[in-house]
C-alpha cells in the first residue's frame, strides 16, 4: 500500500493494468491496494435469488447505462463512511468521458434509485462501488451488468474485496498471482462497451 496526494487519470489506468487500485482514507489521502486474495465474480457463478428474479420479471426498474455516471458516483459516496471524495469523482468522470469508466443505473419514476460503476480495460471490468436507495435496485444493476459483459466478451470481473453481500451474489476469491495472470490475458483482448 502506497500513499499519494493526487489521482492523475494516467496513473489510475496504469495502476489498474498492474492489478492495483486507489482508495481514499477518512482524511482524503489516497492509498493504493493490490489485495491477496482478490475478489472476482465468475459470471457463471452469479447467484440470483428467487426474490431478485421476481423483481427483475416485474420490471420495477428501468435500467440504463452511462446516462448519469457522476450522479451514480455521488450516490455511492453519499454513505457516512466513504472513500469516494471529490478527487475521485473528478478523475473517474474524466475516465468516463474517455470511455474507460461506466455506470449501470436503476431508475423508477424518473428517479435514480440504484447503480454501480467501474473501469474497463481490455476484457476486464473493475467494479468500484454500488448503491441502492430501493429494494434490490443495485442487484438488478449487477444482473444487467453481467449480462452486458457476457455478450461483449469480457473475461474478468474484479470486485476487489470480498464482503458478505458480494459473497451472497456469487463473488469468490482467487490468489493475487492468479488474478494478475488473468488480468494480463484480459488486457490483450479488445471488448467494446
């Protein structure tokens, strides 16, 4: 873990290509991480609970991609403890304009009620954060994201750390060395968003 003060877009992209990602602490200082083990979502292992399937079938949420990227980031950072500060919002919004960062959003009655965002490089998607202001909204976004990544040929879906919430969705851990091997392969492929 290394500490820096600024978050230059070029440095962020280089770091992701090396299996490293940034997070800010409570004082706004940026630290760089490469956890071992690393959490990933194998798309074939995505667990969709019966209640979530019912929510998707009912069509409660309208799903969009890249229509409110900065709003998704701000919503992800609106919790009491967060690593998403203005520096992150500025840098990742720039990456979004460069077609390197993307969001998936759940809308209901014209309101953004859930979403997630991440960075894409080659055939890798690095999930950053998700939020939900309504039941299952972020999970519906994740299901839509996985389907999107599958159809586009993405082969690596990084979720960084394993949490009980992510584990319930099918996320598992692999050794960092295996993650870096798979990342190297994914970076050689070209996938369109």
